[in-house]
């Protein structure tokens, strides 16, 4: 009888203990599980955006990807608003790039930017500070009627704010 009681307590507490152990390593929620967020566009449609939060993720961006679907995107998240400049080196597909302020308002659009085929690659971006940059397949912003001052909607997972550098 005593064995069964201890076993039930151990069995009930094991998931909690495992979660605590993983939490010490930063994996209780599973960073890979929420590496994507839904970004809602002004027309009500949504794209699934891969998050680029670390310096390494932001530096790589969508480089070397041969395709990107119209409902896929990459959302670059920065620690604070600052002037952000992007280029298309090693990017294989045309992109729409949308710079957003802290309130998720579009402050600048570089539409249908072609891949850079040779150095030096031009830089794109506004003179205004941005907190986020959303990259979409070229032509998607126009197809959804996205304009400056439009507001996009998304909710970032908690780990993003801890992982910003």
C-alpha cells in the first residue's frame, strides 16, 4: 500500500520535475515550438513568420532560401527602436521588407526588392527608427494593400524578450 502511494506521488510529480530540469536549460516551453508567430495583416489575412531574434538569426535572415510561400515571412525583432538597414546578399528570391515601429505601425516599405547578384549590395531602410522588420515574398505587401501607417498585429512569445541581444 505504501509503495502505491509513493509511486502515485512520483508519477504525478515527474512531469513537474522534468519541466523544472528543462527550465534550468531554457527548454521547458521548447523554444523551437514557438519559433513562429502569426502576423495579422490590415486586410485580416495572416502570415506565419519565423522569428529572427538573436544577432546570428538576424544576420542570416532568409539567405540561401530558394523559395518562400506567400503566407510565409520572417519577423526580425530588435531590443529597441533604432535605424535598421538591410541588404539582399545571398538572398535568392525578391522580398517585400516592412519596417515597423514599437506600436507595430508600418513606417517604411521596400517593395519587391531583387536579390543582390554581385558586390557591393545596396542597403535598404528608412532614416527612421524601427523595432521590427517583416520580410515577405515579393509582391505580397501590394497584394494585401499594405501601406505606411498601417498597423500589423502579432504577439511575441515570452522567451523573445529574454533572448534579445
